C-alpha cells in the first residue's frame, strides 16, 4: 500500500500570511498513463470534507485561487497564498494512482495564531 | 444541484448488521464510480470501498473485506453499504463520495458499534 505522510501535523499561521503543507508518498504517484492522481481536501470544523485540488494542481470549481497545488513524483505541496479566517481546517492529501487501496495522509490542522 | 445524501446510521451492538444508503441527485449517477469513506471520532479519513459505475468492479480496504458489501441501484440513483459482523473499530462517520477522486461528499451518517 502507498503510505502518504503529511507535514506538519499542526500549522499555526497569521492571517494574511502564506501557508504550506507537504505531502510525501512512499512511491511515485505517476500513473502508467502519465497522469498523477494526487488530491487535496479541506475539512472545516464540523463539516464534511471538500475537494480543493485534483491531479496535483487542478483547482475544483469554486475554490479560491489563493489555494494552489504543486509537486511531482513523491513530493507534493498545498499552498495558501494569504490565509483567511475561513481557511481554518484540517487538510488531507489522497493518492489515487496505486489502488486499491486509495490512501489518505494523516491530516494537517491549520489554525490562526 | 449536485448532491449525495447518506442515511441509515445508528447505534448497534458488536456482531450486528447495518445497511447504509446514499441517494444521489443532480448528476448522471450511472456514469460515475462511487466511494465510501469513513472517519472515526477525532481521527482522519479512511477509504472503505469503491464500486464501478456498472457495479462490475468492487474494491475494499482490507479491514472490512468479507464483512462489508458495496452495491448500487442505478435505476434508483442509490449507493449502499451492507455492514455485517460490526466491530467497535467500525465506529465512524461514513461518507458517500462521487467518483474515485471523491469530488463530491455527503454530510455523512454516524455508525456507533457499542455494547
């Protein structure tokens, strides 16, 4: 199984400042078709998860452009250019290249300093 | 509006069964893979099972193989999860999600397994 490891686990940030979350996979997430199936999800307190990013860097509809995804192979990053209060949440990465199983990272909690 | 709505959760004793349902609307259900993902209290997300759009392929996480069965009824735009031989460690909120990439999520339904 592919193990997804996120860091940090907790990320205190100042409003208006950038934030960056790392996600590393135990093997390359490049599929034989050339695509890389790495998604990012946001789960606000008391809410269901919501997908933000798919295939490393493609933003889902309605996702603010302050969210961006990057990376390749085994190393991926979710960046928030300027953190807003509504960004307080737990963020998860998930791989869909080597399945089953589909696997999630353990989550990164973003909070305001 | 594209949405999925789960139902069927509740409190059961260890060894008992429960059937979860997920009603889909606002999209062509029969064209999509569907997923179940769970979240134990205070914990992270865990993929549980997937089913292909026509039901011809099904996949499960090892911890539920032989106990859980995913199914769908495309005529009713519905997804199901039959959970048998439930254990305390199955206690979680169960989410239905559209596609293998989990692009749309429901609000979840709570399953509590306790004596």
